[in-house]
């Protein structure tokens, strides 16, 4: 039996759609994004470490989320039930802002920037995709840079600085 390229592509598409549907609850309920905790001190750089480590450990989830973004939900929230996962994080950011530990600004935007920093070196990076097979020194160097970037981006007083 011979199979055409078109029928293979159609079969792969059906498998992809089925995988997305079957994995969507997993993507929403057990994704690293839903497990990230923001400390009462503010937006912890360790949150980006946990996200990044999860991206290395489960590249299939971050790839599925990216595929979903490109093919199913090109705008807005990635999942309809985002409030079930985001509300406690946004509340923690707002509380840290009120206490003067995190810069002013929309808590959602701050969370989005921190998550974007976690995506650096992830399997869907358009610059460089790291793997868990790389030397520990490379991961440590990147963690140090990410820690400083998160601290700088979320530090109190940063919102008033004009951008040129």
C-alpha cells in the first residue's frame, strides 16, 4: 500500500488536532505556568527558573502551547480559563506593588514580561534553544543573567523612567 504525501499530511494534521484536544486540559491544569508561585516579596526570579526548567524537562508542552498560539488562539489569552491560574499571581504582584516591592504597572503586564524572560533559551526560542544536555555552567550563567534581568525589570521605581 502506498501513501501519498497529501494523505500523510492530512493524517499528521488530524493527529496534531487530536493531541491538542487531548493535551489541552493538561496544558491548562498542569502546565508549569499554573504552578509558578510568586512570593510575597514580589516577582521572584526563581519563578522564571522553575518555568525554564519545566520547558527543558517538557519541551512538548511549550511546543504545544506555541502551536496553539499560532494555529488556534493567535490573540488574547492562551486558554479561556486563564483566571483560574492567573488570579493568585496577579494578586501577589498587586500586593507587592502596594507594599513598594515591585514597580508600578499593570500586574498582568509584569507577569507577562517575567514569563517572556523564562522563555529565553526555551525549546521555542527564535534565537537559541537550550537543552538539558548542555553543561551545568551554561545553565548557571543564564540563570544569573535571568535573575538580574527579572530584578531589574520588576524593581520599584522603574515605572517612572522614560523610554526613548
